[in-house]
């Protein structure tokens, strides 16, 4: 299944964690889990599409994002029937 991960910046956003976020996304891509990723044009956050066996596993994975771990972004994961 595909899952849409929305990352919305919090007031505590700290740009020093962006490089770690990109490293996290690169590791997902290298593992064959990441399909697409990118920031919103208004710079309020971004989104990425991952593959996972379940919604719970997708949430667990997305919550490892350094932006989430450091309180910089709120993460929401939705099962997505994209075609």
C-alpha cells in the first residue's frame, strides 16, 4: 500500500534539522520505500509518499523523521489509493 505523509511545520521549526530530514528521505529511497517527496511552495511543510505493509508500520516509519523527532513538524499519515 501507499501512504501519504504530511509534514506541517510547527512554531518550533528549526532549519538545522532539514539536512537530517533529507538524509532520512534518502535512506527511505535507498530502501525502496520512498516514491515521491517535496516541500510545499508556501514553505509550510511538505509531503512524501511511502510504501508500507500497514498504516501502523507507515506511521512508525514516518515518526522516525528527524523533523518530527525534534518537534519541528507535525506528521500525519494517510493510506492513499493513488493511481
